[in-house]
């Protein structure tokens, strides 16, 4: 009965046939291969499957890759007549020694587990081991946005042993520069991948010593066409639209003020939209330089009209004083009359000072209407005269500041664009 109970004891599990062949129970795999001797070399090669995302706000990137380790553990050697390797899944990983490689500066990472854990272990008869993982990792990328969006970002994914320093474990690229391979179809929405490269170095920690570190370097150049359509081109149009006010009559106050305020508010909206999608850095970006100078051109066009309107008012006051007062009425020409009542006049008009509050001829007092004969017939004449003489009137009554602004503003803006694109591209 005692012998039968021993056979039925479920607490003792017989090792699998593969474990018996590898003699796992005969060795202590808590220790690295060749413990106490020279450091064990561990070769690494990586195949990048995809770069999932690049985040400027979080300053990180997400990458999916196949990470393969190569080392030799004589404790796993076995006899094989055909010299064939044995392949295992993740269940054997927990029972043998594997390198403890981790990703430096990583924020999140995981091994894919659909439909099963994406882990592969291949053991050769002479004890050579291939250990492969499919991993997605999000790591930090220290970005410099001083040239944004005309920038090129250099990011790197760093691999290092967590517990074993260079006295116990030596990490190296298995096939040199060819150890890093990429999928031909890798593409990003905002970036063009210029190059992938592999490098190695050492990292020092004051408490534990020197560690071998491997680098996966890649350079990303940003596609500028999206930002040209969303930021640069609208800013150019707003600046050019602000120049339209230089060709509008200086006495058309509502038209010029409305145009100036509209362009200023539109430029503010464009700048706010660009800043919302960027990290709050403490230095000036290239797009900030362009948008702020464009905003300055729009703002100066508004200030330009304020100066023109002020000087025009002073000039007309001086002309009225020179003409003098005759029975409380000033004799002024048609263009000067427009400055007071906002309406176009064909000929000289005698306007009473008390009638300045009335804007157009349909609201004029009988005393004022008497100064203009045949109102109905003059309306038709006024329309015909306005069509034929509007160009002449605008040219004759342009302020000298408007004349110079038509040349200076476009010229300076073209020079600015020439230097800006020459500097950053």
C-alpha cells in the first residue's frame, strides 16, 4: 500500500523528455555560464518591424522589434546523431539562464502574447543558444525643436544588462553593422527615416561599475509639406491681405480698420493652433520666428493706417483754418466732404458744421439739401462720375505713407523669406 501511495503522489512531477535530454535538473541555472571565469559573450541582433509613433509632446517614440540573443551554455549541450537543434517556447525560459537585457530610458514595454507569448528558444547540440523575443517598447527621445518644423531628430534605443557588468557579461553586436535590419515598408506620417545604424559603448554607474551598452540609432527628417499648408501658407496670405489696405482710400476708415483687425485675429489663431500641438519648451522654434514676424507685419499695417489717419486729420484741420469761416459754413471739395459725412460728392459742397452728424444726403436737413440742386438728377451723375473717377480720386488722395508702404512692406517681407528659408533649409 505504501508503494502504491508513492506512485500516486501528485506533488512530484516527472521532468519532460526535453528537460531530461538537456539535463536541466543536474545544473544550477541561477548562475551564469562559466561563473567565476571570463565574462560570457552575448551577441545581439535586432530586426525593426515598425516605428509606431513619434510624440513631440511626450518626447518619446514607440517601436516594435525582434530582439535576438546568442550565447553558449555548455550545460545545455546534448547528443544528437543528426546534429539538429531543438526549438522550445516560453515555458522553458523560466528554468534556464537567459541574459537580463533591458531598455535604457524606456517608459513602457511588453512582450506580445497573442495568440501565445512571442518567445522562441533554440538550443544546438554544442550548447549554442538562440533566444528571440517580439517586443514593443516606448522610450525617451531627447528632441531639439529649435529648427521645428525644418528639423531632423536623432533618437536611439539603448540595450544593456541590468545585473551583470562587463566582468560577467559582454554585450556585442552579433554581425557588426549588419546586426540591425529594418522592414522595407516602414513609413511615418510626419517623418522620413534617413538612416538606421548600430553602435556600442560603455555606461558607468558609481555603485556597480561599467556595463556594455548597445545603441540602435535612427535619424528622422520631418516632412515640411504639411506645415507649409497648415501654417506657412496661411500666414503668407494674411500678410499679403493686410497690404490691401494700402490701396484703399485713407478716408474709408471702416474698411481699413476692419481689414486690419481681421488679419491680426487670424494670425493669432494660426499661432495658437501651432503652439497647441507642441511641447512648452523654453526656447524659440523656427516656426515661432516666422509666425511672429508675419504677425509683426500685419500689426504694422494697422499702425501704418493709424498714422495715416492721424496725419490726414491734422492736415485737413489746417486747410480748414486757412480758408476761414464764412457765415458758419466751410466751402470744401468733394474728397474732403467724404471725410466728414462718409458720402461721395461730385463737386464742391458747402457743409454746415451743425450737419456733420448726418451721414448721407437722404438724412440731410432742408437747409443743407438746399445747397445742392436737383438731388434726383445728381444721384445718377454721381454714380457715373464715381465709376469713372474712383481711380483718379484714390490716387490723388493717397497719403505719402501709403505710397511708400506699398513698396517697403512687400520688399522687406520678400527679403525676410529669402533669409529664413536659406537659413533653415
